[in-house]
């Protein structure tokens, strides 16, 4: 989680800048995440830390003592604190965040930011579809695209709950790392001018994006952007980062990916197998061919060989097939003398 906290500091610095924001760390534990935001971003004048477990709350109080602006309380995070509304609320549980989402939404000022982590990947990524349907009201994608599907299930859930609270959500930064999902969304008041949420069911028979499998229909899924492109350009590695090299590599990928923010990604080896071709073409060759045809292309942070494009699946498949066959037909290099 060290790198994840580095990314949280990067987000707060880019989104809030310097200021006097007020934050709430709902499930503080030792306070590591919220204390870093308070101490390293320059964005917060105060931060409330709540922790229900008595022993953890004692440790939290000791950890928070050196930090001006930190207030620690032993409290149930499902109750809105008297200090509300906040500019920033963070939910970082073990498992699902859904028990705390309604409270977090009520505790935010308009245009405030809700940050949330989910570690129940077995549910969100489709290994336990019944549980996903029961908890999140969505039929999940399963397989290699399951983690991104889970992120889109969670965003669709947030959008639905926000509407019941008279709010709307807009993703600023949403990503998958290892065995968890992390997202930052801007929460606004819902009114007559609010656009409809980009939440839809996906029918595999008519879906023109990357192949999702034949266990659909899938969703409801969030099919809108995962990133705010302007924010992405301002995401930089904090000077206090504990893992600066890893943070910079991740942020470089996010900055590029935000410019090609389309649902789900392709992989050359998967396409090659599905098309019955012997060898996958190089990703650089695929990029060149698609860009020359006027499509956008970017690698994704979710898989080392994955790429996003606004080209339809039929175009991507045809491009891969042509390149793979050209690679197969290429004459072998002559042996050196």
C-alpha cells in the first residue's frame, strides 16, 4: 500500500493544489494514508480520523499527535460527523466499501472528492458472480478483463447510490493495482441539468469493443471515462514519494492512457489465439498501423501487454491478422558468415 499512498499524495497535490481543504479518513486504522495526505500535500488544513476499534484508536492517537490539524475520534464511520461537510472523504476498508458509501456521500460538500478502495476482487472480477449481483446489483465480467470490469461495476454502483442521495459522480482517477481497485470521484449535486450517467448493460452480441466473453449480458457497467484528462497531465511524482521510480512509471502510463479512455483493452497474444494465428505481431507495429488509419492508441496500466484504442474490434482484429501473417511470411535472416 506504500505506492498506493504515494499515488494518493500525487492526486491531492494535482487536484487541490495548496489550500485549506478539510478531509475525513473514515476507516483510519493507524492513520498512515490520511496523515500522509495531511503532512505531504499542502492541501489540507484539517483532517478527521475515525476508528471504531479501541486499541487501533489508541495507536492512531499516538501517531497523530505530531500533526497539527489532525483530530482523532473513536467512532462508527457509518455516522456523519458533526464536522461535515468535508472537501475530501476516504474509504479504505478490508473488503467492500459499500457499507460506507451513503455516509461518505452525505458528508461531502458539493464538488468534493470521494476516494474509495475495494479489495473484494473475487466478487467484483467475476469469480463469484452471484455475490456480485447480490451486493452490487451487476453481472460481472470474468477472466482477464474481470478486474477492469469490477472497477466499472463499482463505479456503476456508486453512480446509482449517488442518485438516491441527490448526487452525481464523475471519475477523476480510477485504476486497478494488484488485488485491489482504487478510485477518486468528484461528487456534485444532482439537478435537472445533470447528464445521464454512462451506465449501461453490455450485450456481447452487439458489443464492438474488446471481447468480454459469452456469459453476458454484463452489467450494469460504467462505460464512461476512468480519468479526467486535464488532471492526468498534472499528476506528478511527489517529492516525498516512498517509491518514486514505481510511482513515476505508473503515472506516465496513466497520463498516456487518459488520452485514449475507452472501455476495456486488447492484448495482441489474446487476439492472435482467438484468430488462430501462429505469432502475435509487435505492439509497436499494431500502434503504427492503427494510428496511420486515424485511430488513437495507448498502453494500459492494467496489463503489461494491454493497449487501448478507439478502433472497433473488427478493425483491430483485421490489423492484427494482416501484421501476423506478414510476420510469418517474412524470410528468415541469413546466418552471419
